């Protein structure tokens, strides 16, 4: 390919290129500095990469592995694009071989098809293994007994109930450190997404269903949580704090709530469930079977759907009707026994 160096168009092109070179010289460094400056403000926001529990740690590993595997393809493509564009640009004195009918090279096609296929296979293996490893309802291995927290998504607030401790809170929760926590989630409002980034991934809270999520905090701290789903006007206010403390501090907090907080009645819950944001609240007790009644309210046929467990996994208050039926059966049995003797 040859050029007419005496052409006026060639002279004009040279002048334009000379005027562009100084701009190109400073444009790339300027863009780099600008990107670094913008990303520096995100350092405290990427809390998902600063996990404080075993589930969050495994998810961070998965993110890193997937990112590295993808960069094996992305980085060479970006670098080679720049190299090819520069090396094979149209320029004076370019005597490159002209092959308009070239279409195939076995070695090159083996490389640019083989490597992506291997990476996809590796990604598939890693993703499947971590999917089973991080099943939300899978209990965590620990010497400590897990505690249960029943979470209800409302418009636009979170209600946390502790069935074993008999207390409830709004928009905040306490958990003992280094102890598995079994969150049971449902919704008395549109479907939402429960997420504590530093402890683990999100799971949906849906009406008519009781979802199960096991998490654990390995160290004391205050962890940010939110509803990661659009649910209407005040969805941005659906944030909460999870405080991980020592066992002694957790027990002291439970005692304090029991002694200084009002009870949550059925009327109080109905008012709490009304659409609107809410401040932090604590309750010394709540109606028995409240979580189950919320679930069955939306379930077809009045039965709840449980994810990851055969039952709700909590002590149930005695059913007076069932007790009466049992007592009646026992009395009839005694009467028949007496008649037989």
C-alpha cells in the first residue's frame, strides 16, 4: 500500500495528526487519574468485599475467582485491541501485505476459541460447587446452638422476633458473635430482599412463604443491612443495623428489653404493619404464633410453605383445642376400660 507524499491531503493529514498528538499524550493519564479519583470514594462502600462471617468469606472468594477467570479473557482482548489498532494503522510508508481473502488460521482460532471454552468450564465447575456449598438453608457447622430470629418485611420497615427469648425489635437486631443465626423470613407486604452484605448474600422475603437463611458473625461489630428490592415509596428507608456482641452482652440486652420495653399486642402489630417508615423500637413480648399467622394469611389453603426445613423450628405454645380433644379421648378410653372390667 503506497501513499502520494506530495498530495495536499497528505500534508493536511500530517498537520492534523501533529495537533492531536499533544492531546493524546495527556488525555490517557488524565482519564486514569479521574477514574482513580472516582473509585477512591467507593473504598468504604464495597463492604461485600470486607466479610465478617463464614458465608460472606466464601462469597468473596467466589467473586475473586470468577473475576480473575474473566480477566484472563478481558485483559488480553483490551490490550491486543490497542496494539493492533496502533500497529496496523494506516500510515505513510506502510508496506504491509494485503490479503483481502484471508479468513482462517488454525493456531489463532484454537487459541481464541479454546481459552474461553476452558474458562467457561472452570466457571461452571466453581459456580456449581459454591452453589451447593452456600445453600441458604444449610446449617452452619458450629459447636454452639444456633439462635432463631423471625424476620418480617413490612411497608417500609423490618420486624425481628426472637421466639426463644420472647422479644421483638424494629429496624435493628442483636446477635451473639461466633454463633450461627437461623433467620426465618416472610413478608406481610410486597416481596422484599433481606441482605446483610458483610455476613452473607441476600434472600427474598415473600408473603405466604417462610424462607430460611443461616448466617454468622465471627467478630463483634455493627453491620449494615437493607431491603435490596424496590417495594414502593419509602423502600430506601428499609435499612437496619445488626449488632454482634459477646454472649454476655447479648443476654444483658435481652434482659434490658424484657424489663424496659412495652409488649407488642395484636393491635400494635396491625398499626405497625400500616404503610410508612418507622424508628427503632423494642418489645418485651409479642403474640404467640404471630410469625406463623403472617405466613398462613397468604398461603393457599391456609398452610405455609417452608424453605429448607420441615417445620418452623421453634417452640410452639400449647393448642387448647388439641389439649381438650386429647383429654376427651383419654376420658373415653378410661370409661371403656372401666366398663370392660
